[in-house]
C-alpha cells in the first residue's frame, strides 16, 4: 500500500485592505501616507502665541491634531515624535505686555476721578483717529460699537456723580474703566511704551498664558507633546540658522534687521515660493499681518515688499537679544524652522497648523527651511485644520468675537466638545453653536444609555458557576456578529480615508442601533459575551479618539468620583444590587397588601435619595430592576427635567380644565340675560334682553343690533343644547325656540 501524503494546501486569496491616505495641503488632495524612515514619524505642530487666554480656535486645532496623532499611533501603530513650539517672543506679546503694564501702573497711581475723566478726553481723539483709519468693515463695526459703549459709560458715571451716592459712583467708575481699558492702553502705549524696558514684564505675560494654555489642554484631554520648544530658549540656534541662510545667499541684513530675499529664492533652481497658496503671492495685507503689529515702520528696509523678517532690530520698548547684526529678536516665521530642524533634522514627515497659517507663515517656513537645507521639500505632508466659526460668524480675537476654552468647559464637558469635533471633518470649517453642541450631547447620551444597558444586562452574579458566562448562540447572534464585523471593516476604511471620524461615529451609531434591536427582540436569551464585545469595541475607539480619558478600564464612559486606580462600579455594584433586590421584594409585598405609604417610600428612594449619589434605578415590569451608575450631575439634570415636564403637563392640564370650565359656564348663561350685565357698554334693552342704546344713551344702529342678535342666537343654541339640559326639558326648549 502506497504511503499516504498530505494533500496540497490552497492558500487563501489575499484581499487588499485600504491604506491610510491624508489630505495634503501641498497637493490639495489625499495622498498615501508613507513615512520617510520606516515606521517613524517626525511631526511638528505650530503652537500658540501666548499673549491671552486660549480660545475655541485653539481647541479646533489642538483637539483635531490630538485625534489624528492618537489614530496614527494607537490604530495604525506609527512611532510618532510630536514636537510643538510655544511662541513667547512676538509683536503681539510685546505690545500686550507693555499695555497691560502701563494700564495697571496708571490705575495704581491714585489718580482722582476728575483726572481720569480729563485723560479720557485725551484718549477719545486717538480712538476716533484709529476708527477713521480702519478699513476692515468688521473691525470698524466693532470700534463703532465700543465708541457707543464708552459714551454710555461716561453718561452713567456722570449721572452717578450728580446723585452724590458714593457707592453708586464707585460702581459706575469700575464699569467705566472696564469699558475704556483697551482705548486707554493704546493711548498710554503711544505716549509711554518706549520707556518700558524691563524684560521680565514681557516674559511674565508669556509664562502666565503658557501655563493657562497647558491647563486648558489637560482639561480637554489633549496629550502633551513629546518635545516642547520655546522661542526664548532657542535664540542662539535661531541666530545660527539665520546665518546659514545668509551664507547661502537667500537673506540680507538691513539697518540691523535681516530679511529673507523672496525673489532670489523663487528664481533659484528647485525652489518655489508660496507652495501652499501660490495665488496669494504678493498679497500685501497678509504679508503685513505676518510681519507683526510693531513692524509698520520697517517697510523701507526691504528690497521687496514680498521679503519678510528673519531678525528684527529691537526698538525702544521692546526686549532684545545679542546677534551679529546688533540687539534684536527673532521674526515670527524663522522660529518654527529653526526649532523643528533642531529637534527633527532636515526634514519633517508631518507639519500641522490652522488653515489661517497657510500664507504667509507656513509658506515662509517652507521657503526659509529649504533655503537653509538646499533641499526642495522640507515637509512631505502639510495638514491644516479648518476654520472655526461662532454661531456662523467668523471667530476673531481682534474683533472680540471668541469663546475661551475655560468658558466652553463651563457649558459642556471635554467629552462633549471632542464628540462635536469627531462628528465633523478635521479639515473643514466647524461651526461652534448650540446646534453643533446639541448633536454632540445627544450622541453622548445615546452611547451612554447603551453602555449602561449592556452593563446591567450582562452583569453575572459572583456566586454563579464559571460556565454561566457562556450563552447560547443562534441566528440573532450570528446576524449581530456579522454587523460587528462589517462595522469594523467600515471603520478601518473610514480611518484610512483621511481619518474620517464622522463616518466612524455614524458606523458606531448603526452598530448600537442594531444592538438595541437585538436586546429588544431577545429579552430572555441575550448573549452577554457578544454584547460586551460590541460595547468594548466602541469603548476602545472612543478611548483612542480621546473622548474617554484615563487608562482603559471596563466599558463605557467612566463614572466620576472614584479614587485614582479604582473601579467605582466594581466596588459599589454588589451593594447596590442587594439594595435594589431588597427594594423590589418590599415593593412586591407592599403591592399585595396595598401599603401605599411603603410604595411611596420605595419611589422616594429611587427618585429622591439615590440620584444625588449617582445611582439610577429603572423598574421593569416582569424583570429585575436595572441598576446604573451615572454621573450625579446628569441624574440631577434628568430629575429637574422630569419635574419641569410634569409641572408643564400639569399646567397644560389645568389650562384645559379651566378652558372647559369657562366654556361650560358660558353655556349656562341665559341668552336673555347675557347683555344685561354689560352696563359699561349698554344703557337700555328690549324685552328679549337685546341692547338698544349704548352706555351714553345713544341708540344702536340696525347693523349693530343685528350683530348682537346673532350673538344672542348662538348663545341660545349653546344654552339649549343636549349637554346643558336634562332629557325631560330638551323638548320644551326646542318648542320655545320654534
């Protein structure tokens, strides 16, 4: 007999999966993502200019980049080095620090109210002059609005002074100073700004707002960068970098400042200026904004209006550092090139920033970096987040139209803000509005209820056998498993497609909806393992996106109040379950003996005592009471909403009852007497009770009497209706009508 051998094995056909593609601003299309060095990704992100509170525009960028970074690392497995800078030397910082210092100094000088009002008369012409010079329609509108507020504040203060009420005067004085603070600071800066020389004044402002920025990022669950660079700590490296650009012939010194020669660079082989926004080449307004608030008088130092500052000669009232060209400070654009190159080398895989930074900031970065390295591509993938609008309007700090992160977190949780971002594309405009946030709140509630239901329905008593965790598997389970598999694949494709989180969340919504149908249709035969796997999969994605903070633990959103490293639900649930079972037994017995007071106490435990502790009990007919741990603030809001709904229902019921009673009372008025009580309108009546003369004694016209007769006839029908009269009198009434 021949020796048996193994049959030939057929290898499965490999089905190609989607690969990650990112929208690259350098090509304005989605490109396959391929790192320059194996699995390592060098990523530089433009950080904030720290001169004021962080706002939702910052949140738009840094939450979005945090989501992208998490997905690249935790889903696709890339080894990311994430570098971010802090701009702590800048025209905005210098001007704001100087103005704040001068205003505080002015207020602390002990000037009388009369002196302050005299100075206000000096401030006003300067402010009006700036208003006249302003060409931007939105900024002009803001200035005009402020001018009206200033006038109102002065009037209110003047009226208070006339009353002689010291308390009222002080109250209006504070309001007045608050309204005129910015115009006063501009005026003081113009006349005294050059005398501010103490470097700590400028550094102190930057340190204060940098610290606030980091606190805001922590509150938003944004991962800190791997490397944080500050301009103030990199001045020597920046000087060396500028020297390198000069040595290559792409920059020149002029009057103690150094400028990048855009024309020379653009004409050089393998170089191209304004790669990101070529159509913006020569945009004077954008170029001027990129040069900074304190650079208006430097235009004559340039060979071309397109050239931009790498090093700025410091003037009076500005901090300065040593350089080969004299005392000065770095320009805005050069800082990023020098710091990113120092940490990451001559090239970057990814560079990120807000869309408003494309030109001139990022285009200038690209030009000066490629001039320094001599290479044509400093960045391979440029990713820009979309604009943020506030209820449909442009967000602008200069226009005072912005919401700080701190203010936003008072209205919504970090999870809700992140869900709002996840429900929109990271590269498109996002409108921060009540509608946007309501979508996020409802999505969170939808998922939260699913998680709570799954935890309640799949909870296995501790005294059960180990085998009790395994449930039967039938066609409904196969269908739900197939849904889970298809969603997993759809999520992968969405993440590969420019990290499309909106589609991911839509897929999760569909999966939860299918799971809810499964729970509804199979109340007695649920496969607990399958439900928990689905809930865990959704939880893991939300955790990866940063919508769930802290270490991975259990399923669903964490319940606040547990100590670090502890699972509050795991600790409390056994005790709560005993309490719920005991309450159910008491309710069942109380119903049998009709003990209404005991039933009321059981309801009070559910509705009044447990919600403030973060515990929700849900009584179900023919099934055990569901026990759910929920954030107590959520439960208290639910309770208040329920009470408000019940009160509104009672109010409407009372209105309906009152209207019905009024209608019934109206029916019972004898038609012959209905006008007799209206003596304020009529003075004489005929035998049927119809008015013949008005209150002044003037006879009513035939048209008026005819209208009143119709009203009386209508009342007579109501009065004699079957609803008003007993059956034995109905016939009599009809005969009288005839």
